[in-house]
């Protein structure tokens, strides 16, 4: 026997639903982009230790995150900001 469908008693806000979906898609795109950058570097670079580069991030938190992310994936990085003493 199939149970009878019930209508939700919780009102759904379309604007809130759209915002949640946009955030989810934004996060998905960010993860894909990070993975693509790491995969591309490791695919085309013969010796990752010889690579020199400079990256700019949108915030200090973003820079710290990217620094940690790259280091976790075998790409040695340093993080500097306007608050760095050196």
C-alpha cells in the first residue's frame, strides 16, 4: 500500500531556495576550479619544485585557504598579505 502524499506545513520561500541553490552551485564551481588548477599544473609541469608564480586572492581568508589547499596537494606555496611582517 502506498502512503498518501501530504502537503508540507512549512512555507517555502522561493527567494531563500534560489539563494541556497546559488550558494551550492558557487561552491561546486569553486571546488572544480581549484581541482582543475592543481591537476593542470601537475599534468604539464615536469618539476613542480621549479615553478615560480604569483597568485592574487579576493580576501585574506581566501589566500590562507588556497595556500593550505595547494600545500595539501603537493604544490609548495607561501602566503603573504598586507598584515605579513616580512
